[in-house]
């Protein structure tokens, strides 16, 4: 079991979402911003949290915010920037568009860690999710080289490392729901009234 002190939480809050017309991580669900759900899920498992975003609106959350080292190269560049900046060997990476995420889901990634594995990602509903994953800091050199070659696909980069995939049970899949469109947002607002 990897100890908390060896894990950093990295929240990718990216830039503006064209499909949402607003900054996704700052959107609110039940009066709470998406990014806060990510922070709350990570907190019990990590020693520090870094938010990767070029948007100063995220400074209100009180965590260190770093900008993308490489502009406009998508999530791969975001993960790379976070890993490069991290001081710990292990890093829980989370995109800010999964407001239903739970600590228990993230803990499965940590529980599954092994020395020879560089990345552990979630698979939900037959889709691998490299943006709900545990990354070793060492991956950053592989990612850097790929970015230098113009590679932008995160899943492709992940597959160049020693990767292991954890499949969620059917009843856990709801927690990994990506909210990318106004329609998807309406779905959770209607279905998950507490």
C-alpha cells in the first residue's frame, strides 16, 4: 500500500470547454463546483494537491495552481506538467469533469499499485479512463519525449508505459461519469437529487 505522503493529487482543470461554453471545473452541481468534488475525493488519499490550469479562477480553492508547460497540447500536456511539478513518486490524476467521483474509487487505484507498474487506470463501462488514474512520476520523461514528437493522445502515451487497468463493477460506474455537455449535466441534475 502506497502511503499518503508519497502521493500527490493532480486535478486537470484545463481551459474553457467549447462544448459547455464555460470553464468546466467551475461549474456547480448542488451549489458546489466540479473541481471541489475532485478535491474532496482526493484529500483523504494524498499529501498535497496541485491544480493544473491557466485560469486564475481556480486560486479560490486554496491549492497550488500550475500552468500547462506546453500550451494547447491537451490532457497529455496537462498530465506531464502536473507530474513534472509533483514532489512525490505517485500521483493521482483526475480530470475536473467527473463531479460524482468518490474516494473509494480512487483508493482502488492505490490498492492495486505494484512496483513494476507505472500507470494504473480505471476502466468503466468498457472505456479506459486515463484521467482517473495513478501515475508514477517517472512517466514524465516518456511523456515529454512524445510531446516533443507532436503526440497529443493521452491514451497512446499511457500505452507506451507499463500500464494496468482496473475494471469497476457496474454499480460503481456512475461515479466516473464525464460531464462534457449541457445534456450530460442535466442528466445528473435530474437523477442525483439528494
